[in-house]
C-alpha cells in the first residue's frame, strides 16, 4: 500500500481525479479525518471536506504510474 496527499478544491479537479482512478483495477481509497470513501466514486468524494488535504491510499505496489499522474493534485 502507498499513500499520497492531494487537494481537490475544485469540482473540475474531482472529475479529472475520478477519470484517472477509474482506469486502474486495484482498490484506491480517499481518507479525510475519520471518513473513508472509494476514490472511484464521484459522489463519495463530494461527501468529503474537499477544502482540506485528502490522503489517497493505493492498495498496490505497482502503482508508480498512478502516483505520477496524481502529482498534479499535490
């Protein structure tokens, strides 16, 4: 498992993030405080407080390409 911290303050960023994560077969979660949602669910993401940094947890060891794509949200 690998973790990355991102910001998704704009709705356009959320849409782009979901489009990226849906292309991967492994499980990806977002954590904000005590809340955990599926990173591939746009409704789940909007239930989080997107004004604060969010932690992405990737349940795969072979995810360097995804982490590279997520750097734009750092």
